[in-house]
C-alpha cells in the first residue's frame, strides 16, 4: 500500500513535470488523488506547482474540509471540478488540470482535438471534446464537463485549459502529455500542408488493439470509428466521400456540389452532340 508521504511526493513530482514542460505558468494548475471514498490529497492554491514540497499537499474530504491541519495553505477553488470527476467516474483515482499552451490554444479557438492522425493517440486517448465555457471556481465548470466525462478521459475546457483523468497520477499525467503532443502535431501538420487522417477501417483496427490491451478508462470510439457513416467520415478525400465504400454509406453531395455536377454533365452532353 502506498504511504501518504509517497503520494504527496508523487503529486510534487507531477507538479515539477507539468511546470518544466510549460503546461502551466506561475501558480496555475491543480491535481488530486483519491485515497478513499471521501478522502483526497490535492495541491494547494497560490503555489507554483513546480516548486511544491510534500508538506504543502492537503488532505481533504468530499466537501473540501481539511482532514490534516495545515495553517499555511488552502485548497484550490477548482477542487469542485475534481469532485465532479470522482462522482461521475468511480474508476478514476487521479485528476490533472493544467493549461498546456497548444491544447489551450485549440480550446481558445473553439476547436476540439478530433483529427484521427496518430495511432498511439487513437489507442490511448481517442477524441478530446471541447466543453462549454465555465467561470473558474464556480460550479459552471463541473457542470460543463459532466457529460463529456462519460466517454472521455481528457477534455478541453473552452478558453481555459485541459483536464485529464486516470486510475493513478502517472496515467492522468501521461494523458495530459499525450493531449498536448497531439495538439502540437495537429498544429504543425496544418501549417505544413494539411492532415491526412486515417480511414474508419484503420481507426477501428486500432480500437480493437485497445480492447485487446484491456486498457482502463473510457474511449469515445468504443467498438467502431465514431465518424463511420457521417459527414466526418475519414475514409476518402472530401471530393470522394460520395462513394465511400469503407463506410458502406453514400454521403449526399452539398448544394454547391450538385450545381457543379449538373454543369459538368451538361458540358459533356453538349460536347458529345457536336
């Protein structure tokens, strides 16, 4: 069994990694770890997460009351968000909230991370949705993330940052790291020339690998690509989607496409009559 001191040290270690990777600035961010049905260790407010020591870590109950006296430090007002996670997800024992810059830029622009471009991300994380904006320290953010948590282990908080969860602190942290790496690759790919997304069939093979690995957590893909049979199907390039055989569906062309098709048919018919 992990001792209280080891848990506190691990929270400090996660803080250093988060800070050194530039996922937070100044005193931003907060992390927590569940040790019992109504007992949690969490990081204090007003302290740089890169310079924490075990004596700063707080032990609290589900109402945010201190279970161990600590006159110097206070609990973060955003611990409400952590509590909602633990209420919604009994399988979760750790929560990491940070502001990784590229992922947060996506959140500021109103863009979820949903481009299926990297096998590792598809297997270990899946799509990362964007939750609606909530005022920090209020119940608006816990309410905003509630639905997304049912099928996702990481979310983007609109105009705010990101949240990741796991069975332990290491997994929750690695999901935050994966999220930011994915955001960077997506950004670079757009700048270089555009992303080449995997097909629904390729995505479903990766999801099957995830099932075989018996990874803990939730995955939005579940058993199949969430884009299969929709307008967001990845199986073909945009101009080819009307006959997407991998999805076994026929996507209806847009109005502009219909007009262009009519013009092209007319041109060919007239040319043949000459």
